[in-house]
C-alpha cells in the first residue's frame, strides 16, 4: 500500500510541475488552483507512504528520481523542450542510483 501511495504522489507531483510550466509563470491564472492542490495532494500521499512504513531514503529517492525523469520526458513531448543525449544519460544514471539504493536496502 505504501508503494501505491508513493506512486500516486509521484504522478501528482509530475502533473503539478507540468502545470507550472503550462501556467507560463502563473500568467495563465486557471492553472494556479490545480497546481497548488496537486502539490498538496502529492505531499500528502508521500507522507502516507512514510506513515505506512516506507523508509524515507527509499521514498525520497524514488520520488525525486521518477519526478525528474518523467518531467523531462513529458516536457519534451508536451512543450517540445530539449532532451539531449547527455540529459538522457543523466536520467539513466538517476534510475541506476535509485535502483542501487533500493536493491541495497533489500539485501540487508
């Protein structure tokens, strides 16, 4: 159940971050409420994952890594933002780092 809460938090954080981009610096005011509600709900779900017993190092690592990778990939698709080979390498390294942390926690 903690993983479900974490992934819900990740999804809402990614959508809220993309909403920030779409708001054009909040010049498009219709984005303010969805972005704020999305972030509050995202943090609430991450809190729930922690409350359900997920270690903070795992939760934060997965949350931040997935957030960075998904925002970069979706921003490329939705906003035609740059995504260079070096950025893709960075995303791969983030994923490898999170997997390393996760797998090392499973071994002990």
